[in-house]
C-alpha cells in the first residue's frame, strides 16, 4: 500500500499530493473509493494521534460530494468491523 503523506502517488487513476504531513489533495481523475479508503485509514491509524495524521483533505469540487459519500462508506465499514 503506498504511503500518501509527503509524496505524490499516481496509480490506478489515483492522484494524491501532500503539501504538509497533515493535508492531502484529491484531484481528478481519481479512483474515489481508493482515495477515500487511504485517507480515512491513514487518519485512523494511531487514533489520529500522530503528527502526520490526515487532518484536512482538499478535494476537487467536481468530485467532492462523491468523495464524501465514499469516505462515509469506508468509515462505516471500518467502524462495523
């Protein structure tokens, strides 16, 4: 699994770049489910109590609503397991 913080990842349509360890940008084209999964799980590691936990995701407004839905789905699955 690629580490998204502090580097740029281009695979399977996923484009994510980080400006600071706690910020992530999601741009088109993107695999929304993969992006949401990586961001939600990166934030959940160590209960977000590390300096590089994702605190802010900047999402292209064209895909924002779909990204939020995907992130909510990933969060619900993570909480139910």
